[in-house]
């Protein structure tokens, strides 16, 4: 975000945090399952957010296959809400419109920063990989991008930060107004796909399935596969966050949400073809249009679904955002609460995940 955008987001967040704090002063007894208390406390409703995007496949599959509903049982009703952008999901979380959401790293970082660490906790990983820079023929090096137009999904979003950091590392500058050595043009992904096909832009740093669409539909080529820039080719694309208020009041419900999430990731790993169909069916139900089979298969192949939040990449992403002037320095200590997830993983015979910065 630009400094102006950061300030606006901070003011909106502050107002929402204040509103949330006031609502917390009232009694929540009517929303608590009778007979539960302490670590077992559960809510009668869980409001879950996610995006109609293949990078949110665990959410898509979990909802479509009823895995969350099964994990929550009859005592808690699942209500879902979809979003097209991270800031909108964060605002909904802060206002209490939703209790938890699947989201990218940079919106979570912004929400944490502007609420001074009071708004949310990252409770699980979801998706790694599946993003990069696709360009038209004739562009073969970073130097070839000078004077070119490159799109990203949104100013200050995860891919926008990744592009600007990579450009800076390669001696190229780009300001937040579309100027500099490379003109970076934040825009909706659907507009980017159309603009690239028409030749109005020279490339785009985008997540799946838009990356595969640029390649398969418009003969683009990958100049930078983002995973090549990260240790072990792993970086967080999507993770699961929950409001701190909800986590504190209803840890039993959060644990059941995590159980549903674990089942969704396991289902994808064990049933690749059916998981693709389930994810695509949910996308069609939400957007009215499914992904083409070849794009769906290519996108799934380029993504890794995991419980691991790959915490080190979150800290690095925040550093990158600071270096390109899109984020003020922020202390991310405490942004993770992986205890409930690790308890469930241990019970399932799986290794624990870490919140270490490196």
C-alpha cells in the first residue's frame, strides 16, 4: 500500500477495532453451546470467509464435501461468506461479520499491523506456491522489462509486493503511480487476463489459476516462477486466520474448524482428481463459471496444499513490503497461534509445524 493507503486502512481498522471492543463488553452467553466452558467452549455459529479461487482449494473442498460441517457437528452451524480481495476480508473479520477466513499473507500482515496485534491470529497454513511473472514473447531478462507495463492483482497485495521486491533486486524501480523503470498496474485479475490477451500489458505477476490462463490461453511464458526465489521452493500463498476475540471465547469451535481444515487438505492429497472436481464445482456455484479442465489441472499441479504456514516466508514478505515502501516496520511477534493445530497433528501422527521466523 502507499502511505496514503496505509493511513486510510489504519483509520478504518482502528474504528473497527474500537467497535469490536465495545461489542465484546456485552454478554455472549446466548451464542455459546450450553454446557461448554474453558478449553471446550463452542459457539452455536461459525462464520467462515474464503475466496472463490483455486489457491483457496482447502476451503472450496472443505465446504463442497461438507468436511467443515461434519467436524463442527450438530452443535455449531457453519455460515460462509466469499471475498474477492484481502482488505475486504480483514475488515469483515475486524467488524465481527466473520470469525475466521482463508487469506493471503500480506492482508494478514496489514491487519495485524494496523490493529497493533489485537485483531487476528494465524492458526494454520493452507497453500504454497502457484504465483509468478508471466510475460509475452521477446522478454527474456529483467532488463527487458524496462519501459514495459506489468500488472498485479492489487496495490500492496502479496503478488504486488513480490514483483516490486524482485524488480528492486534487479536494479529496476517502480512507483505506486505506475511510473518508474517499469510501470506496475494493479488491477483485477480478470481485467489482467483480458489486457494480456489484447496486448495492452506486457506481463503480470499473478497467482493461479490466472497464471495458467495467461500461459494456456494467450501464449505467455513464465519469466519468474516465484517458488524459485524461496528456500525449498516453499512460500505461503494462503493461510487460515481467526479473530483473537473468537479464538479466546470459543477455542473448542476453532479446534473443530482446524479438524475440518486438516480433513480437507488430506482429502486433496489423497483424492487429487475428485478434489479438483469438488473445488471447481464450488467455484462454479459461487461465480457461475467453472475453470476449464486444462487450466484447472495446470493450476492444481502448480500448488502445494499444506498445514504448514511457512512462517519464515511471512516474515520475509513483510520485510520486502517495508523495503519497497508499502509497509511501515512492524513487529510480527505473536501473530501465530499454532498450538491447537499441532495438538491435532500430533493426535493424527503427523509432524508439528513451526512459527519460527527463519
